[in-house]
């Protein structure tokens, strides 16, 4: 049964949060699909993931640079699962169908962005309608992720 986790970035940069999340997923020996809004964001995150971490390497690919079967992390701007991922990470993209094919889904947004907040609320409503377990997280003043009651 799928579980949806909503993460409010607050002031944390997206690429920093994403790299940390992907590192944890790789430690678990899981695969992930990261779905983004458009080609520009895909190119940006692709570049950032090659350079953001000095401590570790985040192996990943997309349709322009890699065979999905060989990539533990797949970046895309369409809903797909070509690398047989267990985890789906949505960067402000509504997941209408198919989320139940994953173990976990992560919806990344920022309350500071009106459009992102609106989409997060819509995704939450979909979870409620489909009776999908969901959790909310935000960072406290010390930067620690804590459970929130709602978006």
C-alpha cells in the first residue's frame, strides 16, 4: 500500500533537499523516479545532482543521458516509471493516477509559493478521496524535519 509524504521546503533550497533525500533512498538500495514540471527544471536538477554533494555521488539519468534500466534515479517531466522504481518524488507535479504502483510517494512543495501550496492541497485531497495514507513534514528552527498536522 502506497504512502504519501508531503515535505514543505520552507527556506531550504530544493536541490539541497532533493540530494539528501536521494542519498537516503540509495542507502536503502531503492530506486526513484523524480518528476518535475518542465524540461528547464529537469536540466537544472540534472546538473545540480552531478555537483551538489562533495561527499557522495548521486547516480541518475534522464531520457537525454542514460538507459533507465541502469539508473537508480530517473529524472523526467512526464509520468513514467522506466527504471522500475519503488519511490516517486514529485516536485510540485500533481499525481493523478499510478501512485498506488509505488511504495512511497514524496510531494515536495513550499508554502511560500502560492501555486505550489495550491497543488499540495489538491494532492492531499486526492489522498483523502482515495484513502491513501499521508504524512506532512516541515523543518523546525534547528533544521530538523518534524511531523506536521496538515499542510
